[in-house]
C-alpha cells in the first residue's frame, strides 16, 4: 500500500546526480507524523522541488550548450528543476486541500526529460488507499 508523502521526503530525478528533499509549505494545514502533508500540487520548482545535483539531460539547454562547447563530450550542468505539471496520479481517494494526496508511488515529469520519484516518503506509518 502507498504511504503519504510529507515534508522532507527524499526525491530522485532520473537525470539528476543526487537526491533532493521535498519542501511542503504548511498551507494545506494537514500534518502527518507531525510534518506537513503533501498533495499533487506540491510540484513547484525551487519552492517544493529543489535541485538534484548535476543534470545529465541533453534536453536541458545548459547541458546541451556545455556539451556542444566540449566538442560533444557529455558535460553535466547544475540542475534547475522544471517540473511544470502536477504529480501523477496521487491518492485520488484522499483529498488534501481539494487535490489528491501525494503518495510514494506518484511521479512528476521534468520538462527536460527527467522523471522525479519518491525514494522515501518521510512517513513510516501513514498508509493511504
């Protein structure tokens, strides 16, 4: 069964070099395991989703430019998340502030081709259907 995702959850991007922690603002006014619970709208770059180290996607203009300048040798550049759409699909049976709660099997797409997944939801016992 999926678990509720909260502030501090460990995230991973398929194009990033390292993990990142989810930031959930207390706007939803719901706590799970004493930390703010997330919903699918907690996808805003540099607000909710922080950088994942170095980006390796050639769809990222900074990586493409650096790779071209290096005569085609892959040159990763610092990650700047571009997660413009909500997490998919979330726990649609549990609404949080009018949107589906974020569970640990949800995924979020970066416009540069990466897929953000939840590695550790930061909750141990909150299971949602």
